C-alpha cells in the first residue's frame, strides 16, 4: 500500500522513544512543511479541480496535525524550537531529475514517499508508545498520512498523463521504482538522528 522498498530498521523505534521529545518537536515542523509543500503544487493542478480540492484539504489536515502536535509539545512543557536540518529530505531531493516536467513528477513522487515513510513511522509510534492517548493520536495521524500518500501518487500519475500528452515521455511507475529505491537506501544501518525521518 505504501510503496516503500524497505522497512524502518528495528532499532529506530527504541531510539525514537528514548528521544521522544526531540522527535515530537521535529514532527511538528514536518507537519508545517508538509502543508507548505502541498500548496506548492496548487498551480500545477488547475486542469484537475477535483484533485486540487483534495490537495487543499490535505494541506488543511497537515496544519491541523501541526496544531495538534504543537499543543502536545506545550502540554509537555516543551518549546517549538527552530527546526533541525533534515538530511532525509535532502537525500530524497538529490535524486530528482532537473528537466521541467520530469522535475515536477519526481517532486510529487518524493512527496508521496515522504508521506509513506511518515505513515510507517507514526504507526510504529502508535504501536510502541505507552501513553494511551498518544497511541490513539498517532493512530489517527498514520491513517491520515496513508491517505496523503495515495493522493500524491494519484497526482503523480495524473500529471504524467497530462505531460505525456504534451510530448513528454514520463513513466511514473518507473520513476517510483527509482525514487523508492533511493529512499530505501536511507534505511540502511547508520547512526540515528533525533528527527522523525532520522
Ligand atoms: Fe500530517
Ligand atoms: Fe501528510
């Protein structure tokens, strides 16, 4: 369902629980960035009103997630300090092609993969956290991110079709294979970082 080529290493959840406060703060920033990133695709969807409305709804959901995570941060006596660098996102973006139409489709597929990985990791938190209300909260979130993953994949295929009618030759499935393989390389053993995708 999530189109990921590798699972998060088993060691990650233990690390995330140990560094949960830092993960929480990074998670809030991820939600905020996800809302902005989604809106960046609005101009490309003018020919697809139904998808455009779904994308705007996705962005609203991300802002709601941002608000909810920020509330939890404050309830725990923490502060929403400035975001850390996100080498995971840089890793993914480094595999995007540069040519205009290809770049757009790659960006949308990368967005789909980020949603998928977020979904997987939020599900791990929902399963392993001890606090019942946090487990419930993360369960709601991972289900929402699964829907976001599907929407971005639908958008990637729709835009590919539109671009191919203009003379491009974009195979979204082939690009998904390449980009998800690249994403999976991030799951290889290495020191973890106190961020959601670290
Ligand atoms: Fe979200
Ligand atoms: Fe999302």
